[in-house]
């Protein structure tokens, strides 16, 4: 089977990309804040219904790395990819049942607000902002670099200058979304994205199942036969087979996704847009349902890509399998493609393009909000709402421009280490900090700073030694080998270290500080756990 797209598909895709870019920018202009009101910019006045807010949460959660990366893992490694997709859904479920309501009750605009509810202090806000930037910048680079690769793959050009131009143009568009639209504008883009992504994906999944007489077993069997590895495709461990300890590596990788995926700041910021605890529960129900449906869709499309295209050809096009979702969608239509099917495929490619746009817009907004609210506004006493909104918009530029420049430099490297870095930071620094802050009475400011700094440093020190960075043909630096930590993620050490640093920092604070924090926590416990009162300061 050919992996080239027809001229009609390329032309329609270009029209679709242009139309989506124009429409979404107009939506941001029309729905963006028209007054100098911080609540409108940061939360959209919490005016979204639970269904729309839930779809926006699902849109923020399902990034292009999930669509393309997880789809590629499913197509290349079968069973291991399904486990990864399920871990992604499980992470959002943990957020729903454990952290969503306390986060909504404790926070106002940013993660720094939630952490300083019981431990006020500028140091905590700066640390929270630093971890937010460190966790989201790698993901932004992945999405931006993926934009150039996606455009080149679909539209059929290979020039590096054209790919760089796509990255710069799309990056400028994403900065505009965040700066102009604020929370409400980006929420509408996320809703449009998730509706298009799920709608087009379900149609493709139905077409693939129809090719196999509606028998999932036949689909899985065909995928295994066309994978080149036989029954190993449907068994655990194929993805980690070359490691020193494949079983431990797989368990650690999935644990990192489960703990880190749902607590990334661009996802948790959506908790603050719910107007009540009941609303956040209903919003999360819609979000989890949307993500669970997407897991089913991407599983069918990923296996369909292997069954219809072949694992070897998918790996030839992209060793990471990032094009598997598009190749599976193309293969679902068969050899003779009608005009309607070309239009449907254009919808699929446009949905993926919109996923890239919306994902980075949400991440830029989360970083800009944290910079403006946690760093600059906290430093200046009584900063006016107009000035803080101006600072937030300038912060979007300050975050977006370096991200664009860095993305142009990493676009030809393996991007998997960057995705893994973000999830490791979420699991090793953000998750322990949130769990301890929201539920441990004696947790101190020293413990909190130790968690954020210690967990982050553990990840940053261990990550260069993993086999994703060097030592294998698909690593970021395949020509080098400085692999001294033979695992895919840092979670085996960094997650326990993150929790341990929080405990040790709290113990080092002394009994008197712990008792003071216990009394402070008891004063706000009803607000955090039950939402009895929600202050605006």
C-alpha cells in the first residue's frame, strides 16, 4: 500500500487547515474578554455548562502527543499500546475521584493558588510557576515540532525551510489564541477539537471494523499476522523488549503516565472554571467519558493501521509511529476513494491539525497565567486587573516565542524524551505536592518546596541517562551512548524521591512548624475538602 496522499486529499487538507485557523481565531476574538476582569480572562466567569466544560477538559487532556504518539505505540507494539491508552484514561479518573473537587475548592486561577491556600508565600508561587513551565515546555515543543512534520507528511513537501515556516506560523497563531481568547476562547477551541476528533475517529473506526466483518477478534488477529512479530504483538513487553528489565520498565512507565498525566497544569487549570463542587463532578464525568471513548477509537484505528498497512511500513514512514493514526484512517477507505471519503479523510487530518493548535494554546495559557498571577502579580502589591491582564498577554509572548525557536531546533530529533519528561515531572513533583498539600495536615512550606524542587531535580538529573535520550536507534541522540539509567522513564527513582523529599522536608521543619501547619490546615479544611466557603483572595 502507498503512504502518499492524493492531490485531492492534499488540496482539501490545505483548505481545511486554512479554514480551521481562520474560524478558530475569529472565535477567540469574539469570545475573548472585552473588559479588564481577571475572572473573565482566567476562568471565563465559570460560565460553561458541565458538558461544555467537560469537553474542554477532555480537549486539553487529549493532546497531539496522545493522538499521534499513543496511536503509534498501539500500531507498533500492540498490547503495550493498549495498556498505555488505558493508563491515560485511568490518570484522568484518578484526577476525577481524588483531586478535582479539592483543587477546585482550594484554587482560584492557577496551581500556585491551590498550593498557597494553606501555605502563603512568594517562594511557593515561584516554585509552582517554575514547575509549571518545566512540565509544559517540553510538551509544547513536541506539539510545535509535530506541526511541521504533520504538514510535510500530509501536503507532501520535504523542505526544512517549509517545515520551519509551518512551525513559526502555527506557533504565532497559538500565541494569539491564548493572549486574545483567554480561558473561554481556548475552551471553545478545545470543544470544537474534541467533537471533530471523536466524530471523525468514530467514523474511521466503524469503517475499519466493517472491513473485518464487525469482528474485533479478526482485526486483532490480522494485526498480529501483519506485525512481523506474530503472537508477541498481542502479549506484554514488546515495547520494552530491548531493556535490561522489561517488566519493571513497563510497570514504571505506566505508573508514570497514571500519576503524571492528569495533574499537568494545563489540565488542572480547568478545575477552576467550574462554579461549584457539583459542577466539577459533572464536568469530570463528561471528560472521562470522552477520553474513554477516544481510547476505544484509537485502539481500533491503531490496530487497523497495522492490519491494513503493516508494522514495517509504518515504522519506515516514522520510526516512532506518529503517522499511524493517519495511515490507518487512509487505509480504512480502501483503494478506490470517493469524493465523500476524501472529504471525511480531510476531516480527520483537520481534526489532528486542530488538536495541535488547541493543545499548545492551552499550555501557553496555563504558563502565561502562572507567570502573570504567581510571579508578577504576587510581587506587586495591589496590581490592577488591567495591568495583570496585560502582563498575562505579554507572558503568552514570553513563553510562546522561545518555544517556537526551540521547536525549530528539535524538529528532526526523536521527541519521545520530551513527552516522557513532562509526565515524569507531573508524577514526581506535581502529584506529590498536590496530594500532600490537599490532604496532609502537618505538611509544611519546607516540605512543599522540597517536593517541588527535589522531585523536579531528580527527573532532570536522571532523564539524560535513560534509553530514550541515547543508546538506541530511535533515541534522541542515536549517534551517542551515555545511557546509564537503562529505563524508559525516571519514575522508578524520581516518584519515590518526590514523595520522600516532601516527607523529609516536613520532618526537618520540626514539631512546632508541623503543629502550626496542622492548625492552619484545619482552618481551611472545610473549604478544601467540602467547598464550604470559597474565598476570592
